[in-house]
C-alpha cells in the first residue's frame, strides 16, 4: 500500500504553489511529501517540552528541541 503524504508537507507545497494544492499531490506520497525520517525520541522530547512550557509557563527548552527536528518548510532543498 502506498504511503499517504504528510499533512504539513501538503500545506507547505500548497503555500509554494500560490495557495493551491499541486496537481501531482494525491493520496500517495511524492518525494516532496513523503515522511522525513526522524528519531521518535526527539519528537517525544520536543512535544514534552512544549507541553511543559504550556503548563508551567517557564522555559523548558521547547524552542531548541523543536528547532532540532526537521522542518519541511525550512529545509526544502534538504538531502536525505
């Protein structure tokens, strides 16, 4: 079964296409919309820090943790 495109990747591609979803993006992922391999532990760590900042209203290092994750909108020409 073909993998589905990531939602954020679809939004990013739409933003680069004058706000319209490109015609080549359908129900199957394209090289532009396929999942970016990311260590699940890093994603959990970032999510935990974001939630802790929301609860405690103190810096928990969320910005740095989120910035360490791949960002499809920032890393358009990235190598995998």
